[in-house]
C-alpha cells in the first residue's frame, strides 16, 4: 500500500551532472585559444581595410586632379575606424591599431603622392 502513494522521482544523478560539466570544460579549453586569436585577426583586417581605403583615395584623387597629391590631402579623404592612426613619411606610412599595438606599413605609388 505504501508503494501506491510514492511519487516517481525524476532528475539527474550526480554522476551525469559531473560528466556534463567535464565535457563542457573540455570544449571550453579547446575553443578558448581559437577565440583569443580572433581578436588579433580582426584588428589586422581593420588595418588592411584602412590601407586599401588610403590607396583607393589616392588613386581616385589622382585621377580627378591629374596631378600629384600631398599625403595630407589623401588622408583627409579617408574616414578611419576608431582606434586606427596613420603616421606618414612622403609616400609611405604606417597604420597602427592604437588599442592593440598592431602596426602595418604601406606605400603609395610615387606618381600619386609627393
């Protein structure tokens, strides 16, 4: 008679819960290094985009004016992403992602800038 009033117990055992936690820990340990390198890759891609924008602005400006441009006039035409800075010397320069410390160099054709 006592067995008729017993409620059916449902839930997970302690062993099942520990196994799930261990599996999640293994997955997190494998994915963490890959996710950390994505930050550097993303900042590098931003710099590549900034370099391409500068080179495109130089080419378009040269085509419109049919004359050599100064680097400052080319730089004024480009809207840079947040955290990106340009330093220049004549027709070459360096694009730096300021918060990440990543830097890439670029050069422009001599006929485009003086």
